[in-house]
């Protein structure tokens, strides 16, 4: 077999800068002395530079030569490293040929490195497959995946080699069979757990069934890119292929998992119905979990009648409960607003959130739509009332605690702004905003001055504090705790409950 060709230009062939040509020749000298690491570094540096066209192909050609030589001594002791060097060498020759397509030396060396690389990958792939022999399926599968991947790469490097292709097909079938074997084991464990019919065993069964499905979905026909017809099984045409076996098993496991999820969802549905009488919030959480079970079951079996019925019943129960909750908070907010209680804003926000959740379940719900409309109608007055209360609280505490006053004014500003978002022509909210903003500006300027004055007294080893950090410190320390005011500052959306109702 003809070895690697080292093509060394004898002189400058273009107007390459002298320093580029000197660097190229220095790398050639290192290569001739077998100082391949030094030569590689020099040619890599050149490959990153903007070179004249006449020097590009030689640089990449020599990179291929050097990388090939660096891989040669590793072929026996560190074959994985040798394969990586030869992959790089192959790509370097390809770049050289893209720059100079009629370069016979580059074409010869590319063919050589591809032969050596394909043989090495073939060997590594077969070794990985043989190592998997006798191992438990969970230990064998990673080895077989490596084997299949290495042999697939070998077929891509040497697509005309029938021996490599045959070994690739053999490794692919072995991987498929082992995946099916592990899936069957997981299915059997899932069956045993599902028979116990308790929450812990059901979770175990679900995990096993999903693991089985994952393995069965991974059983796909091996198909090298250069083989449009795919791999032909060596087994009899009367025997089902691994893909057909996996598809049948996958359908069976999917049915079992859908039945399991439906049964679990029904149990959670009953639990939610019991909780709805005395703990609506917890009942809604349980209903959401049940609904997720039913929808997961329907993803697996779209025509599953019990899962479909359970999903409909849970949605209806959730809508009813959300409307009831919304109406209760709406009544409370209406009464508080009539009494000029600032807490009306919080009650109405909660009511609106519940009605919007109900509408997410069934957009045509008339009670939910009517309730949401009324809550939006009352909220601007309630928010204005809450903002006015915060403004007055800020005025009361400002002489003694400007930092606490700042917190009240910021909340007041937020309330007035939210009221104007809902009702842009609300005069009371606009007046309140006009009153609070000068107070905020005055207090911020005052606190900034105090922060600057306090900065020199701090330890010189610490960086000077920022205004925002000082504000954060005093607001966390001095902000009053008011159980009647737990709404989030600066919240733009009036709905606060996060749900999973977008099915």
C-alpha cells in the first residue's frame, strides 16, 4: 500500500507575504524532523490567518498530514484518540481539495486516511459489541449504542465495504433486541406494581411503563445514509422484524399506562370532590392533578372513553368551584367597597382571578363572564380607595419614618396606576397619582442624600453602597406589616392564581 504523500512546494507560487511563507517553511522543517506537535501549531496558526489563495490548500494539506502522523502511534494503545486525530486529518484534506480540487496528493492522502479510519472504527465497533456479550441488559445497551454509532460512522467513511455494513447491521439488530428485552422486563415490573393498586405502587408502575415505552420507541430500523433501502434483516421473511415487535409492544404498554393514569385520575377526582366542600383551594389543586392524568392518558390513547369522561367531569367540577369561589369573593369585595374598606381591592382581584380561570376552562361560561365583568367594573374604585389609604398612611408615618412612608407611597402609586389601566378616565385615581408622585420624588431625593452622607462612614474595605441597596435595606427593615395589604406591588395582571388549564 502506498503511504502518505508529503508534497513540499519548492518555492513561492504567489504574492504571499514573506512572514507567511517563512512560517510555512518553518512548519515544513519541523515536520521533516518529526516534530509533529510544533508543525501542527504553526500550520494551525497559519490556517487562522488571511492567506493568499495559493497558500491555503498547502496549509490544509499539511494539517492533514500532521494530524494523520499524530494519530499513528496511538492506534494500538489509545485507538479512540487515534480515531479523533484521523477524523480531523480527513476534514483537513477535504478543505484542501475544496481549495484545489485537482490536487492528486491530497486526493491520495484522503483515500489513505479514510481506509485507516474506517478499519479502526470497524474494529472499535466490533469490540464494543463483543464486550456487551454476557452483560445485563442495562449495561449492554450503552455498549451496543457505541458499537452501532462507531460502525455507522465506518459505513459513512467506507460506504462500499460490505464487511463493515454487515457488522453494522448485526450490531443494530443486537441493540434492537436488547432494548426490547429491557422494555419487556420493565413492563413486567410495571404489571406487578399496578396490581397492588395503591398510590406508591401506581407511581412505580407509571415509571416502569414509561421506561418501557422509551426503550421501545428507540427501536428503529438501522439505516445508513448511503443505503436508501435500509438494512435487510438476516432473519426469515416470515419472522416479525424487531421494529414490528417493538411497535406491537409499544401499543400494548401504552394501553396499560393509559388505564393506569385513568385509574389514578379517577382516585384524585374523588378526592377533589370531597375536598371541595370544605377546602376549595386544595380541591382545585387536586382536580388539576387529576386532569393532567386524564390528558396524559388521552395523549397515549386518544379514544380512551374513561379518560375522556374523567377529563370532562373534572373540567366541569373545576369550573363550578371556581365560579362559586369567584362569586363569594365578589360579594365580599362588593360589601367592603360599600363600607369604604381598602381590603375590597384584594377581594375583587381574587374574584376576577377565579372568574378568569373558569373562563379558561370554558370560555362560554355565562356566570364566569358576568362575574368577571362586574369585578372589573368595581375594581377601579376599590383600587383607588386602597391607593388613597396607602397615601394617607404614608403621610402619617413620613415625619418619623421616611423609609416606611416611601413603601406606602410606592404601593399607592401602583394602586392608582392599576385603576387607570382598567378605567383610564377615573378622575379620583388620576388625582391620587398626581398627589403621590411628588411625594415619591421628594422622598427618593432625600434618601439618596442620606445615603451619600452615610457612605464615608462605612468600612473602607467595602465598596460604597448604592442607592438601591440602601433603599432595599431600610425598606425590608422598616416596611410595616399590614395583614390587610398583601397584594403584590407593581403587579400588572390582576389574576394571581397560576393554573395549567391551557389544554
